[in-house]
C-alpha cells in the first residue's frame, strides 16, 4: 500500500485531492498534508510516505526545491507534480529531478488515477527484476491489521453503529492495539479515517442530483443531517447543498 503525502498551498486543493479519490481502491492511504515545501520536508520525516503529490509554485519553498532536498537526503519516494499550464517549464524541471509524472491543473480524477497506476506498474516491474535470492519483504501484524481495518471500513462505512469497538472485534484484536498501529501507519485515528471515507463517498453521491442531502447523509451512515452538514463543511469547505449546486 502506498502512503501518500499531499503538498499544496491551497487548502481546498489539498482537501479535494484527499477526499475526491477512492484511495483504498488504488492501494493507497493519505498519511498527511503540507502547505509548502518546508512543511513537506517535515512531513516526509514524520510519515515516511512513498508517494508525494506536490504543487510546484508554493510560498517559503517550492516543490522543485523540496524535491532536490529530499533526493539529497536519499528519499526515493515517488513524486507526482501538479502545475499550471503557465508553469510547464517547472514540470519539465521536476521530471529531470526524478518526478514520476506531472498533471496540469485543473486535472480530472482519472488523470491522477492513471498516474498512480503507472507508479504501481513501475514498482511491480522493479520487484520482478529483484534477484531471486533476495527474500521478499514480509508484512507484520501491524500492516495486516491496518489493511483489514481499511477494508472493513470500505464495506461498512454506511453502518450507523460502526465504531472502533466493532472493527476491533471483527479483526480479533484489542481496541488499544488497533488504535496504536492504525495511527502510527496512517497518521489518522480510526474515527477520523472513517469520517474522511464517509465524506469522500458523500461527495460522489452529491454529484448525482437525484439524491437529496438528507438521503446522502443516511447513505453514508449519519443519523443527524445537521451533524453531517457541519462535518462536510469542515472537511470540504462548503456545505453539502453548496457542493451539490456547484456540480450541477
């Protein structure tokens, strides 16, 4: 599973990327966000991502300088660069410094998905070239429990009574252990990730104007429509109805 760090100085862009993609389906999990290159360097130290999605034009430190410093430190994370058309020369520079791909803003979800698929294929090719005498990496119980928790949330996010207690019971592990390893490997608590997943799903449902806001709230597991609305606005930046209006 690829651990993803999103670096962009626009909060709405970061939220849009974090919530607008079904990361679990892509074999990824978003572990952190940063508003500029300086914060990005610190986030890499903290979360050890293996995929960085970064803008090039940012205050304090741009994406190119951040990449240069990371490469100098030996960081081998994959990088997808985001750039405006007017900054295309920056994208070419990023490719020269080891970026895997670049996307022109505004980009579609399928473009990001295609770029990530290319990275997965590249990793598979590198694995196939590994000498046969080399032992494969074995995932420990921690990764196993995290992956199983992600799968359980994907299948049960609409259950209004889902909780860390029910997830831990399903996995046959203590709540304390699951909380610890999930937070360590993803930077999210179980509940915060569940919330992110529900709101991500709600965004997709709201794009279908046949659904009312209260129906979407129920479909993603919220009994209280007002609470759903406040949670949605906190994460996305606009209310569910405003978001739906923008999609019309």
